[in-house]
C-alpha cells in the first residue's frame, strides 16, 4: 500500500512561450535555456519566436521554433501596418506552435509588430478557452511609443470585451528609472515562478484551481482585464494595484502564507519537489483591477505633454528668403 502511494507522480504540465516582435523575441531567447529541461518542480517550457523581420532574431534560433512572416520586413512601429497579414496567419501559427497548459505571450506594447500581433493571438486563444497570460512592456520615451503602448493596453480590454473571457496582463514599462535589461530580468523571473505555479506538481493545487484563479469576474459575473503582480517573501506588499480579485500562493510548510487582504478567490499550493532555490517563500500571484487604467492615464498625460512640447518648438530659422532666385534644379546663385 505504502509502496503504491510513494509511486504516485503528478503529471507535468507544459508552458508555451510566444515571443512576438523584437522585445518578445529577445526575452524568449533568454528563456530558451530552460526549454526541454524537464526540471523537477517546474513545467516543461516550449518556446516560439514570431517576427516580421529577421533583424532582431538571434542567429542560433532553431528553425522549428520560429515563425517568420513570409514577404514582410518589419512594421516600422506601425501597429496597423501588417494587420491583415497577422489576422490571416494566426490559425497557421497556432497549428504549427500548439497551445499548452499555459500560454505566455511576450511583446513590447510600444513597437509595431508584437503589439499588433498579440491581440490577434490572444483573441484566438481566449475563444478556445486556453489559459493565457500576456506580458507587455510599455514605453513612453516618444509620442509614438506612448501612443502604441496606450492602444495596446486598450486592445487587451478589447480582447476581453469581444471574447467575453477574462485576461491577465503583466505590464512593465521601460523608463529612465528602470532599464530594459532590468525589465527583461524581471520578466525572466516571472516566467520562472509561473513555471512552478503551472508545473502540475504542487501539492494541494490542481489545474481546476488554476483555471479558476486565472478567470476572476466582476460581482455581476462579467469577465475582467486584470493585472498580474508577483509578491515574493512576506514583507513588501504592493499598495498601488487596486483591489485584489484573485490570489494563488505557493509556499513551503514552514512559512506563513497569509496575504494581508481578504480575497474572494484564493488557492494555496506546496511545491515540495523543487531542486533549486528560486525565490523567497511564499510567492503570491496577485490579480488585481487597479493597474491598467492608471497606466493608460499616465500614458495619456505623457502623450499630451509631448504634443505640447512639439507645438511649442520654434519654427526653424529660414534658409531661403524672397530675395533668393531659385533655378529649375533648386540652384541658387549669389
Ligand atoms: N524591455 C525591453 N524593451 C525593448 C527591448 N527591445 C526593444 N525594446 C523596446 O521596445 C520598443 C520597440 O519595440 P520592438 O519590440 O522592438 O518592436 P516590434 O514588435 O519588433 O515592432 P517593429 O516596430 O515592427 O520593429 C521600444 O520601446 C524599445 O525601447 C528589450 O529587449 N527589452
Ligand atoms: Mg521589430
């Protein structure tokens, strides 16, 4: 009897990472080292690289992991540029790179390709009721980046409205205070802890629990766009994320795993099979409702400020004046 119990092994889950556009590809390339490793306590990782141009692709990408749009060469920061092409190819992409137990889409929100493609990919996955988390990196360094970032965040709400499925977004923003490298590192750590959460190997947490965790609704039962925050250790709780609507916690038996707020949906699991230290326990996976709308407001403020600056800029000093005689080629004689 005891022997039989000891032989129970839980089924290991698989996570598919779709890295779309330059940022998505760069971060997915860093995560590719974990692909196919079958590490105890972690989900299997599968990686897919999607882009319209080969300019950001690392030279050593396995062609089996790549979806490069035929006949396109970048989007030049225009989200609408290749949109019909994305719509036409989504089913093909997902047939070649099949969804898994959890699907993580990584993209910039500010560029043209990844942020134009991601909403199409998300809609298709949500319509089939797959588990989806989107990781989006915004940027407000230029008016174009800020406008793209704002439209991308709005598209995620559009995905929820159209598919009537809840969606969780991990949103980070490049800035003078937080470098691209720091943000990439943070996202790599995020995927690492998500791969523990979705390993399928946590005691007292099964796939039904995670299915529910990822699909919180409003009190009226409407689907929600929520933001994912990770809280590691039990000291530093975020205060500016709005109301917590769904919580999953991983902990070991020795650490107190209480979260300081009452939450309607809460699941706790015990990852007792991990062979390396990855984090402080507990790890709280927090879905809340107060991150995306304020981020959109901040982007709007930046866009308005940058527009004002542009209008206020002095007209450049004149080079030609009315006394100059300009020949047919444009030539000017003294
Ligand atoms: N955090 C982070 N940001 C990046 C990285 N590479 C580019 N960015 C930022 O992402 C934005 C540009 O988006 P990309 O992801 O390169 O755009 P894309 O999806 O390839 O779309 P295109 O406009 O067609 O090239 C800018 O705001 C860059 O500062 C990266 O590796 N990490
Ligand atoms: Mg690009």
